[in-house]
């Protein structure tokens, strides 16, 4: 009778191999990266490596991440980083992260990192000796650890996939990271659901222990609850502020404490005829014209004079008097929402940072994060607007997203893009998806049906 040897350690749920064998297969996979020009053909399957790792390696290669570059690049210098952290909503959750993850990490040889929604590390804390070691690969605040820049890693790949993941040793695309393992979970705004960043634990093998993912997920949930409570307390403080007790009709923001770290002032334009403006947690629907004005001003933080704004706003000739009348109405709306948001004049300029969702899409595309861009994209920018500046922005965002998905997108990304209203008749997207789908994929039938529909409509 043959002796049965029990494998050492737990088996991976997808590949069915031990952690030791996974590392062996990952190292073998890196040899394939070298022999095939750092890329992996779509039809090549590496035994022992999960589909998640193989697909991430392909994206990394397509985005031209260099596995032999030992360091991640710095995206922000110290001064920029300090200002950015101070204003970022994730600053408000750091007490929770510090208590639940950072303090225990000092005794366990771990690092805790918190990054923004495009993979730039904002805080890296924990074991001092590990921090010094991590500096060798630039796992430091201000560094860019997006998948487009460093390839497969827990922070960048968790953001690309929108879910918690664990990356162990040689499963990292960058070879300088092979001595490390990490677990990361995306952080979503508890009210809007928008992606705000990522929470990561990095260290040795214990950083990918089965309980570590649950620990980080629980910490993220606690931090989201903490952020929601902070916002509710802020709202209550505004309601009971001395100014409102003296004058109940006064704007709710009067005498309220600064809260730049609790909210991200935003303008939602994608797929909407009328934008939604959110400032310090208060949201108002704007008229079509006010939507256009605030969009243009958010795109030009340095300001626009009356003639420049007129040229971007009105399709034909328009008097600056018409613009001034519209600005008076807009100022009244913003005065009720937040007096600090009222645009300045000469030139017209917003006194606070306002992040349009179209700008987030462009920022992600610039960094090669087309999956995140596709997640944010909800449709064309103010689709009915005929303002020249808006038409130009709408065409730029739409064309760049389509180009990125066609160039770097997986079959899944292409099919998701095909569901957008603007892609209803897009033959090129569907043909590209058909080329990437496996021959026996059940999704092929729907794509073929769509192509037949489009061919019949074109023939008619």
C-alpha cells in the first residue's frame, strides 16, 4: 500500500497547492516573464499560480511596469505630502488604524500603510527595523505603489480589483519585493461609496496568514464607522453652534469647525444633465448652467476672466453681462450651501478645491489605472451640454477611456465598457472582447448577438 504524505501547511483554495509550492511556481513564472519579453500571452497558463496573479501580471506587463526596477518612484515631495495628507478624508481614520493595526504591529514585525485611491502611500508606520528595510524598495510615504507603476502588489492590485487581496513573496511582479508579503483592503466612503484609498499590512509570511485579511477588513469597517460618527458629530455641532442659536436662519456652516479631513468636496458630472455639488457633506443639485460654470472653474483653479469663461460657456456670441447675471444667481445658491464656496471675481475663481468625478477618471487614466477609471465612470460628462468647454472635456474623457480599455483592458473590462450608453453601437469594443474571451466562454454568445444586431442595423 502506497504511503500518503500529508502536505505541510494549508492548501490554496484556488490552486490547491501549499504556500511553499506557490512560491516555487511563482519563481518559475518569473522565468516566463523574462523569456517572453516580460509579457504573458493571453493563452499561456502558469500552473500553480492563481488566475488573480496571472491576470495582474499581464496587466502589469501591458502597463510597462518594470519587474527589475528595485524602487517605487516618489509621487510627492515632503511638503506636497504633508498638505495632501492634512486635507485628505483618510486623515480622520488614522486614530482607528493606529489603535487596531499600528500599535500591535510594533511587536509583530509588521508595517501598516494607508494609501489614496490611485495607490500613492500616505502613511507607513509600524516596526522601526522593518521601516528601514522597506526604504530600500521605497515603500515609504509619498511613493507610488499603483499596479501601473510597480506591478502586482497588495495595495495597487486591491485598488485595481476593488476588493481585499493577499500577495505572497514571488507573486509580486517587482523582484525586489519578493522577500515581502502583504494584505490590503480598499477603503470606501461610508456615505457615498466612493473609493477613498487602501489599507495594507506588509511584512513576512505572517502578513498573509488567513486571519490577517479578516483583521484588515474588520479594521476598515471600524474606520468607516468612525468616519461616519465624526461626520454626524460635526453636523450636530453646526446645528447647535452659537451663530445658529442666535439666528436659526443663518447658514448651517456658520461658526462650524473646519472639516477638510472628513469630506472631499466633489462635483458629480458623469452621466448627469445636472451636476451634484457636495461640500462638507452637504449636497445640492445644480441647474444645467450652474453645473457648466462650476465644472469649468474646477478645471481652471488659477481662474478665468469674464471673456475666457464666456468663450468656454456659450456656443455662440454672448455678452459678459449675461455671464455676470448668471454668476449672481450662482453665488446665492452657494451662499446658502457654504459661504466659503462662493466664487471670487477678477478673475472668476473657486476659493476651495473641488474634485470633479471627470477629473478623477482622467487622473486614473494618466496613471494607467483604467479599471478604477471604469469603476468611477458613470457616463458622459453633462451629456446634453453644448458649452464648448464642456463638449471638449466630454470628448476627451470619453475617448481616453475608450482608448485605454481597448489598449490595456481585459475581456471583463471591455464587456463592462460595452454596457455604457455611449458604447451601445461600438463594434470595435465587442470585436476586441471576442478576441480575448476563451473559446468556450458563455459570454461569447451575447457578444456575437450584439455584433449581429449592429450588422443588421448598419445593413438596413
